[in-house]
């Protein structure tokens, strides 16, 4: 890890050390001097994390010869200290019991959100500058995991802003194209036949960029990525080429949609973090999950209804999000299914990736709203073996109604065509139940319509 500090290009960079009072001041000083000797840049100061067993707090600055900022509360004090000292690197010389693994993950999140690298004797969370900054209004949409509704939120926002603005959605996935692909959703009609033609070429015809184009009517560019680090970094992606393709069509507004919990390496005007209300707070904020909240101006909570999440659970999430970032705007939503084509009078076999806990809500809403009969709902759209059994073992329906995800084209649509069944696709439309004004103002600010 020390080799990173030795680089010649660090001459204008700034380094801050984290210390605690469990160490004697003399050994802290020796460690700091070693850092200063190694680092080919500016030593900017010290952050004292606490612990007084071996330390007299008076005269710390005169003893160390540098500015010392004391942290009383990590959540409230650390980021202001970082913003005061403005480091490029933060080196942790502290240890248990003043810090533990959980608090170090928070420190890593704080550092990365402030665009600095956090490191210690055997670890490094390295901040990397974005590979691109857009010159036109732009929005990054990220999430705290898979199946939280990022694509549904992305296509919904794209549909809104594309009514008055030429919009391009840059989406990526683990099944995205090897060469970035452009779909002119504003001009072409995406039909089941169109999707099958893509699938039969050996491509993933239900990738997020295709779903975005189908349900928003916006232009989209599809990319791929592999790997996802603690802070959402990719190991491999073709996003750089995707950006060029996106900007080639000169959109008024660009939306960049993350994949899973990944964070695309782009600088945008705004960022939304999508969180599923059914997620545990530990899975949201554990490790570097809180980093995604810290870099976002808005959090959209999805699936805010029972049986996915009760009011107590939703309030807990809201309070914890506000503790992590008090100024963040929170919007609460539920999803409601909206078919692409009419359902009236038909017997429907739905095929979803959603949680089976939502079965009654989905069935009742669809039958009441669209005057149809839902004879079966499968939640195995992402489980090909089980889906194959269900498709071959059930026939009491007129129409297959999958989400445009996973095996919806190469299995479900192919099955419908080969067995004389109708095929349709369902969109998960977000319905805002709290925070509508916040959301509207956010979008107006993005588009310049406010």
C-alpha cells in the first residue's frame, strides 16, 4: 500500500493521517514521520478518532507539529473534517477498539464520497476520477442491489423527460452487448418479432437498454460490464465507447443507469439512489453501501407496501437514510403493473422476477384494472429450469405476460410463438405515495424547466 504513496505524481497531492489515543503519542509520531518520509506530497494534517487511555489531549498540535481535528461522532464530524483538510489520501493508523470493521467501512464510504482514497497497512479503497463529464444535463441512477427497481425508475424518468427533451439512456448490464448498441426508441416500434430477431442473433434481447427503450420511448445505448467492487467499480466495461455513441446523437438530457449495485464512472449533474424497502438496513448500508447514499441527492424507496415492507420497516429505513445524509431527499413509491398491449377478456399467465410475496397485490390489481383473469403467476423468470417446467406444465391461459427481463424473450416469447399463445410485456410503473413535490422539483431542476 505504501507504494501508492511513493508515486512521483503525488507532489501536489495531500495526505491526512487517522490516529487514536490507544496508541502512545510517541509511536503515533513515529508512524506519521514514516508516512511523511514515504509520501511524495503534502502532509495536510491529522484526524483524531478518539480513545484516551494513553493520551493527554492537551497540546496535540504542538506535539505533532500539524493541525489535529478531533472526532467526537463519526457520522457527524468525519466528513466536515475531511472537507476542512482536503486530502487526496487518508491513511489509517488507528486500530481496535477505537475503530472496528463496521466503522472502517463507514470511513471508507465517507472518504470515497469526498473523492479521496482511504488506505491502511493492508487495505486500500482507491478513489478514481470519473472517465467522463457530460456537457449537457445528466442524471446517474444507481441502486443498492439487484431487483430494487432501477430500470423501472430509469424508464419512468426517461419517459417523463423525453416528452419535451431529446433523451438518451445509457444502460449497462452483465448481459449487455460486446459493442455498445443504440436503439432509437423515439423512432422505431419494438415488437415481439423485433425482440426475437435480436435474440436469434445470440444477443440478450431483454437487456436493460431494450427495456428502457420499449417502455419509455427514449433513445437508449446498451453497454456491458463485468465485476463489481465494494464501491461499485467495474473490472471490465465498454462504457467509454457507449458514452461516445450516446453523445453522437446529441441528446438534450442523458440518463446513466447503473447495473446491480455498480456505480458507473461518470460525473453527472445529479444522482438518484434506488433502494428496495424490503432490503435489510445492514444489506443497504453495510460495507460500502452507505457510499451510494452519500453521493446521491435523492433516494427513491421502492415497494413501500405490505407484505414487502410495513410502515415500521419503512420508517426505520427513512430514519437511517437521513442519519447517513440528513439533506438527502426521500421519495416513497410502489410499483403497479402496466401491460404494453390490451388484456381485456383474456386469461393471463404472468411471468415475473418479483418477490412471490407480492402475488396477491399483483393479481388483484391487474384483474381489477384491466378486466382480465390471471390464472397463474410464475416468479421464475430468472430461473430457467423451473420456468421451463412451468411453461410446459400449464396451459390454461390465452396470453403470456412477462416482464422484459431475464428469459422473457429467448424462452417465454419463443414459447408463445411456437405454441400459439399471445405474448405481451408488463412494465412496473412507479407510483409515488410520498414526496411527489420533491420528485417533480428534482426533475424540473434537471431539465431546466423549474
